[in-house]
C-alpha cells in the first residue's frame, strides 16, 4: 500500500501541470520583448483605449446640442434607461437581430457552398474563384450605390427585368416598402460577404485529409454522409471563427443600410449602429449615443469572448 | 368590391374630408399670416414681394455705380496695417472655372485695396469645415473671421464663441440685407454676423411633358393644390411621374423641399415663419402643417403621381429621370440647369436626343404658393467673428476684420462671389452692373432671384439640424408609409420636437 501510495504520489506529482508564472513575473523576465511592442501598445491606447474610455464616461452624461462639453451634466444611468425604454429600441433591436442573423446564416451557407464547389479541380477554377471574390473587394460604398439603382422602385434594372419577363406588371418596390426593405438590404449584405466565408472555408477544407474521404467511399458512404461525418467535423473550428467574425461585422454593418436607405422608410431598416450614428451626428446627443455604443460594445465583447475561446481551443487541439 | 378596397376608399374619403378641413383652417389663418409677412418685407427692405418679379430684377440691374474702395475707406482707412486669419468654404477642383477665377480676383483686389493688411486664409472643404471650426474653437485655435453656411453659426453663438457683430459695424444697415438672412445671424436678439450671399430654389418643369399632359407648357402650377392636381394629371395622361418628391430619412434635401410646402399652408416647425420668431411655439401639428402633409400623402399614396422611390431619393436621384424626360417637375437651385446641360453633353445616341429636348424644354418658375404664403428655404452664408477667447493667439484685429467684412459684404464683391449659384447678400448688389452681367449669362437666375423675398430660414436654435434633418423627414415617412395617419404623424413630430426643446 505504501508503495502504491508512493507511486500514486509520484504519478500525481508528474501529472500536475507546472504553475504558470504571473503576468507581472513574465513581463519582468521578458521586459526587453515588451519594450518592442510598447509603441504599438501606446498607439492602441491612444486610438482605441482612450476613445473607449471616453465613450463609456460620456454615456453617463447629458450633453447639450450646442456641444458645450463644459455644460454636460451627470445623469447616471438615465441614458441607458432612456434607450432601453424608448419605443424605437424594440423595433431597432428586432431589425438588428434579423439583419445580423440572416446575413450571417445565408452568407455562410453560400460561402460554404462556393468553397465546396471550388475545392475540386476543374477548368477555369482560378477564374471563377477570382470572380467570386469581386463582391468582397468592391468598396461597400460603391456597392451600396450600385445596388440602390438596381433596386430602384421606378427605374431599377431588377424591376425592369421582372416586367420584361412578365413576372410583374410594374416595377418592384424593394427599398421604399417597410416590409421588403430589410430583406432587400440583407440580400446585398449576403452578396457582399459570402466571399469572405468562401475564402475561410476553402482554407479550412485544405485541412481535411483526402484519405478519409477515399476510405469512406470504399465503405460505401455517399456524398452527404462524407460531408456531414468527415468534412464538417474538420471544419468546426474554422466555422466557429468565421461565423463569429461575420456576426461582429454584421452588428457593425453601417454602410449598406445608411447609404441605401438612411435607416428608412419610417425606421424599417434602422439597426443599432445607424441609430448610434443618428443620435451622435444627426441629433448631436453624445450622451445617449455613447450609451447605445456601450450596449453594442458589450454584445460584441461577448461574441469576442467566444471568438477568443474558439481560437484558443484550436491552438490547443493543434498542439 | 373587396373589404380591403372598401377600407381603402373609406380611408381616402376620410382623409379627403380631413384635407379639406385642414385647408379651410389653414386658409383662415393665412390672411393674417400672409399680410404680416408682406408688410414686414415692405417696411424693412423696401422690397415689395409683389413687384420683385423676374422682369423687375432685370430692370434694376446695372442702375447704380459702386466705388468699393471709397465705401471701405469710410469704415477702415485704406492704409490700415493689420493681420487677419480667415476660413471659408471656397472653390474646389469640381467648381466652375469662373468660381476659381473670381476667388483669385477677390484676394488680388483686397490686397490692392488694403495693401497693409496681411490675410492668412484657409479655403476648406464644405464637409470638413464645420468639424474643423468646432475643434479649433474648442482648442482656442479658431480664426478671427469665418464664412459659414447659413445656421452653422448658431451653436457657436450659443456657446459664447462669437463676438457680437453686424452690418452697423461696417457702415451698413440691417435694411441692406434680406430679413430672412438677418434672422439667421440673430441669436437671442443679438446680431452675430453679416450675410454675404443668399440663395433660394425655384420650381423647375419640363414644358414638353406639360404639353403632353394637356397643360399649358409655359404656366407652372400657381398653388400647391394646383401642383397636386398637375402631378396627377401628368401621371394619368403620360404615365410619367409628376412631381419629384424628396422624402428620404436623415437627409437635408428633404426639408429643403418639404418646408416651403409646410410654410405655404400656414404650418411650420416652430414660429420661424413669423416676422419676429421666438422659437418656442410648436406649429408642426397645426392645421396648416397637417394640410401640407395631407397634400404630400395625396400625391404619394392616393394618386401615386410621384416616384415610388421618393422615400429613399435625394434630389440627385431626381436629376437622371428628369433629364431622361421621365419626371415633370422638381424643386432645385439655379445650378440645376447647368447640371442638365452637363448631363446632356455626356449622353449618347437616343438618350442624347431626349436629354437635349429636355434641356430645351426646361423652365423655371416661382415655387407655388399656399393658402398662407409663398415660401422657400433661405440659404446662403454669412461672416462671423470669433471671440478672442477662442481665437489663436487670443487676439482679434477688429480693424482688419471690419476691412475684409466691408469689402466682401459690399455690393460689388457680394455679387461677384455669388456668381454661379447664389445671389448677393447685400440688396444693393442687385442694382450693379455685375448683376446685369450675371443675368445675361445665367439662364433662369432672375427667377430664383425673384424667390428671395419669400425666403424663410430654419429656426435659429442649436436643435435646428435635429428637427429639420431627422424629425421632419421622419414625420413625412410615417405618413407616406401609412405607419401613422397624417394627424398622428404630425402629433408624433410635435411631441418629438417638444422633447428636443425640453432637452429630453
């Protein structure tokens, strides 16, 4: 028993991971390394850290429309209460959820489909891949203006084609209708974004061992079985990272709704980020706009936490 | 008939009854309002709205000689020695050559007039100037003098960053400038600037489409009610859109085109249309405002005679349909004619033929009047002097400031510097030989000029941009999408304006 206990104690000692030195200790031991990144940290503190701090600070104040900041008054959580209880917050939150969820879902699915199609050799593969990348590289502003004209309720190309093909007897109202405006903008966003998902998933598909597919084929597995049981498990990590990045990008997706509709008609395409902009630069209410930004920031920090965990999980698996 | 059609018809009939009711109420108030505005214009400026017609403008041009040097010398001696810093929105790469040439000529002439005044000036981009001025003032690095587009100065006046300054400081009188312009440089009964130039818009129409629709091609709609009728007739007879409505959210173009309608019916946001506004009374939900909103509703929802895309259009999106002969009427600046010529030049093939015909059939006329008045948004720019507490160096050379202000705001240079797209702020400018020259060179200028007596500036309060660019378009969109009824949309806007004014 004593030997067993000793053996147990020895093996227990061996199994316990070494204690990680504290952050302060690590900095002290590697101070020269940290000096190299100090300028970058300084810049980040200046252009990211201070604005974040000041936004959070301002969210507790009421600022006058004349921008006399020395006349701002401390209001505590009033700005947060104002936003969370406003009649438009519910509608804007629903719009934001719909915009973010469906943009991410369909852009991902489309991107995955394109990646699967491009993952095999065929003539013209390089050309097709290049063409499919075009939406991603076009500036969002230029794309928004072009799509605005494609969708135009009176003279849009899409409406004209629908009339020519007898699918409709008049031009289709995409953007000037409270029911169709948000889905129309989501389509533009999906078109703009799917290439990103395609590139990420294409990179992930290179890590799927081909011999697994061949073995599965020998065993009689069909295409769907191979995809679901071999390909997707290997793509879990990159899927999570891609979806998280797209969720964050879509939550911040300002350009398309702002340029195409300005958040209208009647607030039907207003999302959180356009509301923040309108509050800050249209209504000159930096207090409530900052509070809104903090709410958005908290949501994105939660997503960011899962992103970092997902990345950390991948690194551990690779080790 | 289906139940939904019955409901639609009932709603239309109810709205029609409401519209007639609103118009009647608006009309009762109109007589008092209209006469007050007219009397004010007559007494203060000697300009009679009734006689300030395109023909009259042509007749007075070139009737006075101006000696700018002599007039400036009465204000500041020509040998005055000083230094001045000055910011303004001047010509850029996209500006016409004549704008650029006149800018160069201005500085050359000022140097010849005041050789001992050293001016350090910055020509800034329109989209950058306001933020740059805000930042500079907050950092005590503002210039001594700045030329701001109308109403930009309100926030600086409210913060005590501007020095009281007016026409009297440069040997001129308030009566030398438009009442609307003087309102825009007045904050809490004190003057904080001198107008340099002012512009308004006019109604533009395609005479060929009017003829096609059975309307007199040379006669625009006299009233807003007529415009609604014309728009419907054009749509019914030609299939083309009648009026180029602009109702985009968060867009400055929208109130510029809706406010003239609102004021014409006797409405308004606050009391900005009154001769002596106090900006406390909310008028967005009065009978006149509701009548104006109902008229827009009738065009967009009932008659469908305006572009469906009006809810996302700015004026830019009206220009292509207009030059393609698919839109009959719109409200815009005198420069619109130059834009159409430019577009016609760039068109090719059959499109070019159509565009050339549109340009040949383009007409300008007065913006229609309503039961209360004829009205237009008063645009322009003014000179403002920053308080020494926020000026770079902590000192304002008031002699140099007065010299430049007297030079710029006098009849000669207020006319020349407004050459392409505006009008002299100084009323005497309309009588100079340079105005005569402009009228000969720029087609339709006399028409937009004749709208000036009807100009009303937006409320001169810091909250103005929020109210005009967000609440007013929001009200319009709530009514036109039928998210709210016309009455409810107006009441909703009134509540929002009340909240804004109460700091909520």
